[in-house]
C-alpha cells in the first residue's frame, strides 16, 4: 500500500470513531435530583397546588 492509501484509511477510521462517541442530552426529571439532595441532607416534598392556581399567596418556612 502506498502512503496516500494508508492515510486515507486512517482518516476514515478516525471519522468513524468520532461519530460513534456522540453524546445525546436527555431531559432531566425530579427523580434525577432526589438522590443527590438526600445525600446532601435535604428532603424533597411534593404538594398538590392545583386548587390555588391563579391566586396570590405567601409561603412561610419555619426551619427548626
């Protein structure tokens, strides 16, 4: 094989390798963050707030 053929084959292999390592982003959900929050000592709570939709309210947190 001559030098041009070897270089062409190597470039093709490099291009194929680069395509195989494409990173695709996934949409994250709260389930992705709960283990991390728990590990740091936080608790995650969920509340149904559909009954107060469109209303103005104040939230008071009492951290003991």
